[in-house]
C-alpha cells in the first residue's frame, strides 16, 4: 500500500523531464550557443510567440537575463546579471509591465 502511494512521486519527475522546460503546446528554441533560449508557439497568423522560460547569455556564455513570458509578454520575476556574473537586478512583471524592482 505504501509503495503505491509513492509511485506518482517517483514517476512525476520522469514525466516532467521528458517534456523539458517548456509548457505544453510550445517548442524550445535556441540555446546557449544562439545566446537565447525560449519556449514559443505559433499564433493563428504563423507568428512565433514566446511563452514560458527565457534565458539570454552573453558572447562568453555567461547568463545575463532569466525570466518567463506569458503569451508574448514578460511575466513574473526576471533576473539580470552584469558581465562579471554578479546579480544586478530583479524585476517583477505582470502582463508585460514592470510592477516592482528588487535590488540584490
């Protein structure tokens, strides 16, 4: 009985990993070599819309920006780093507009 209760907990990470970082019905685009990685879907006009996690790297491969999009607009906490890798800013977004800024 106890093992049956643990089964979903054991399977959930496997299922989540097989989908990657993107929400359902989106595709992972880019990567560190492209200097940007995002999840995107195409709208009814064939336009790519960012939806899900977003990361941007500099030319040396250091993370510069990390956040998330919802239907093409910035959403939630975004983090920014300088060229030395030091966190310089955290900003919260709602529906694409900055609503709060947190200095590290």
